[in-house]
C-alpha cells in the first residue's frame, strides 16, 4: 500500500536507492537546498510533457540553490538516463520509493525546502505554473521568511585554558595524528571508509587520568546545561578524541549527519569544544538552517543533535584543534549494545 499524500510542512521520507551514477544514493544528503522531485507518470504523453518541462528548466538546477530528483519506475526509461549536476535519476523499479511518497501511476511534482520538508505538491500537468515559481525562490537560507537559527547550544567555560593546552600538546606528542575515515553501512554492518568527505587528523586520549579529568568537566559543567536546553539526561561519552583541521591539509568535514549508520544510531548529541583560536575558517555550519556559522570560544562547546546536517568548514589559515566526543543516554547504550551483539554474526 502507498503512503498517504504528503502535505506542506511534512517531512519527506528519507531513503537509499540506486541512481543512474551510483548504486546507493542517500537522499538525506540532499538537504541544505531546495529539492524538486518528479514522480514520472506511466502514461506516455504526460511523461513526455513532464520531461520536456524538466529539460526546459534545466538551468535552474545548479545543485546549490535547487536540485532535482526524478523517480523512474520503468526499466526502459531508466536505461536511457544519466545523472547531471543538479539533476539525478532515482531508479525505482521495485517502487519502494514511490510507495513511501504515495505515488501512483499518474505521477506528480513535489517541492521540498532545505530541511527536506514539503513546500508544495503539484499535479503532473501543472509544470507551466510550477517552474516560474521555482525561478522566484529566495535563497535557501531565506525560505522561511524569517531569520533561521540552528538548534544548537553554545556553552562557554567547559575546559579551562590549561586543559586545552594539555590536549593540544598530546596531539603534537602523538605525531600530529592520523587521517581518519567516515562510517558507511555495507549490507547489515557499518564499516570505516576513506573518502574526500573529511580531511582531519585525529588522536585518541588513552591516559585514564586525563580521560577522567575530561569526563568530570563534561559531567559537571556541560551535562546539566544539555538537560536544561534539550530535556535529555546524558549519561555516556563516546570517544575521547582530539582533532586537528590543518589549512595545509585542506582541513574540512563536508556536510554530513552523525547517526545514520547501524554503528552510530545510538548517538544523541555531537559536541565540539574548541581548544585554540589562532585559525581562520573551520566554523560549524548547518545547511538546513541557512548560511550562519557557529564558533564557540576557546574551551567552550557547541552541542547539537546528531541528526542535524552539519559541516566543519574548510580551515583557510592555521590549525583548528578541537575535542570531539559524542554523547548519549541509557536508551542509546542499549541500541549500541544490540548492534555489537549482532555485528559479529553478520561479518562486522
């Protein structure tokens, strides 16, 4: 059975599906810009008219302000298309994506805002009125008509200057750290892969006394603030990680989410504590909430839900040192343990 029709303000379902250029397109990564979805009709004439309108509006799909995703259900059509900048073809021969969106054989257009929430639904024959409105869309950060602010907590005075200096010194003493990868699901397990999404050198804190000192500060100074701001009792800390984004390395972490794999689904909050200030760039940005950037003071934290799309912008001068734990609760601990019990049986 198909899902009911999506209306304005409702979140668009996330999915993974093959596209014309990749075996697995992850739809949630499309956030941060407007998204036009076209569910192609089965009948030949309306399908041809929709594709003609799409081609005529190709200049609008710049992948920065607006991207288009066409859901193709017929094998013969799928064999004829290729992905372009700003225009991607979702291959949905199983009709799983169509069922998620309540699409039938008539097809329709769906416009999503930068947070992947529905702005407008249009019938397949309404392209003549739809495309002029696409050209008139404001900048993605202005789509709400009022200033947007990412739901983040900035908490100063978590680490004192001496502890910041000690963590930076440890990073240097460990040879400046190693480049690390990102998590990706492969089948039923999560694996670490190296790609261009991130350029960052990391060092894990292994000294138990230093870990205890860090944990005490987080528990006494940060956790109560999180409880007040987000109504969540954090009880667990994942990884004691010192990171360096170096301008010479092109240090960056492009837009991503921190809890979208089996192995990371337990994470509640990401925490970024700056350890120094002598650098340019490197601030946090949340593309679903506009172009504003966020930087805590030295020793201060930025805390935000792991499901938010975010990026650490490229460092253009100097080196940004940061302490980057993930935080979660007892419910998250159960999710994490369930994956650990299951993963060995599936090759993880």
